[in-house]
C-alpha cells in the first residue's frame, strides 16, 4: 500500500462529494468538514508497509486491511486513532511486536491481528480497552506470559490466543471476564494448573486448552459453567479422577480429554448426552470397565476411546441408529468377541479403528469392502481361509492363504 494512496481529508473528501469508492473508503461530514471515517481494503492483494500516516485520520472509526500481503511492523501511530472501533489487520505478513499504543484506543470493539508473524509479548496496555468485545491474536509467534491486565477487559466476549508461543500460567484474573463466551489457548507453551477462577464464567461456551503443558486436576469449579458447548484439554499432563462433572454440561457437543493421565471409569451418563457429537478420551487408567449395553450414540459423529482399558464386547447396537460416523476409534483396549454387524455397514466415508484388542472373528466377505485405508483391525485374533487384499490386518492369526497375500 504505497504512501501516496493513503486517504486523508484533502485527497478523498471535500465539502461537496463523498468519494466512497463503493463503500471501500467512506467519508462523513463532521463540523462542516469532510473526514475519512471508514477504510476497508481487505482482500485486495495490497503489498508493502502500513503507512504511519494512517494515524493522522483523527475521525477514523473502521480500519480493515486483512487478507493481503502487507509486511513490516504495525505503526505505533495507529494508537492515535481515538475514535476507532474496528481494527482488522489479520492474514498478512506483519512482523515485529504489537505496539503498546493500541491500548489507547478506548473505543475499540474489535481487534484482529491474527495470522501474521508478530513476535514479542502481548502488551499489558491492551487491558485498557474496556469496550473490546473481540480479541483475536491467534497464529503468530507471540511469547512470554498472558498479561493479567487482560482480566480488565470487562466487555470481552471472545479471546483467541491460540497457536502462539505463550508461556507461564493462565492468570486467575481472566476469571473476571463475566461476559466471555469463547476462550482459546490451544497450541502454546502454557503450564501450571488450570485456574479455578474460570469456573465463575457462567457465559462461557467454548473453552480450549489443548496442546500445552498443564498439570494437576481439572478444577471442580468448572462444573458451574452451565453454558459449556465445547471443551478441549487434549495433549496436556493433567491428572486426577476422570471429571464426571462434564455430564452436567447438558449443552455439550464437543469433549476432548485425550493425551492426559486421568484415572477412573467413563461415567455411563456420558453416553446419554443427546447433544454430544464428539467424544475423545485416551490413556485412561482403571482396572477395566465396560461400555453400557445397549448404548445410545444416535447423534455421535466422532467417538475416540483409545487405550482406556475397556473390556467385554463392543455393544451390538453401537451403530444401529447411526450409519454416518466420521470417526470411530476403539483401539488398544481389551474388547473381545466379534465386531457387531452394525459396524460392518458403516458409510464408506467413515473411519473405523479397532486395532490392539482381542477380537476373535473370521474375516468374511466384508474384508475388501470394510477394511479400507480408513479402517484398522491389526493386532487382534482374526482368522480366515479366504484370500484378502492388502489391508491393515497385520498381526492376527490369519491362515496361510491370507498371509501369503497380505
């Protein structure tokens, strides 16, 4: 975006005309003078640096330069735009740090700096943005701690800091964000225990902590988050008993507890949650537990119960009411018996993984139709006298005729 193209009062607005260029650049008359008030040049393949002169547009309320090829740093002069309510610089190639001067934008409602190459820490001054509703800083290279001052963002509804390099613990001050509905801290380097203060956030619907280094138990206070829709803590080092309170989240549609060190059995109530579409649990330590029979998974699309020490047979009706699984993974348990007929008739787009169990069954005609690249049945006790194509059926008790063809 060359400097000479920056709109200002003289070149784009006058007392007779609103040169809005089809609502891309809008002007408004204020105190009998035309002023540039809105600039939206998103998705225009603009290249180069953001001109510091934009900070001179004293009446600008809306600035969107997203999804282009802007480079360089964010000019600190943007902090002079005292009337700005919307700032979107996402999906560019911006580098450098976030200017602390952005904390001066007291009217700002929407701040999106996501999908750039920003480095350094999150300025504590952003906590001054009392009117901010949306804060998107995801997919950058931001580091250091999450500043406790972000807990002062009393109007905040959505905060996404995922896919950065943030470290340290989550400040308990975030528990003051009473209007927060969405908090995403996925894929950082955060550690320590999860703050119990977040249990006060009664409006929270989406909470993601996956792929960090969190330890300790899931706080019991989280059971008070009645509006919870999606909860993900996969890929951490959490311990303690399986959090049975998740069954109290009646609106829950997504639950990811994979890759932790929880103990205990899966509560049967979790299989009666009618809104649950995705359930992912792995590495659950217990003395052996069984799935309820019959089991109600009518609305489930993704079920991963991997290495949970589940024994007994796979419930015969597991797919009777649902032929459109996206993914079913019961690998590395201790299932015995046979594969239910309902699983052999899954939609061809479904993925099924049953490896690492003790299933005893002849591989009949379904071997060529059911065991595809999206199916895994290795490390069981399957037997057959029939020839089979090359499938993922290794490490079974297959007859010689099959071994010669696999």
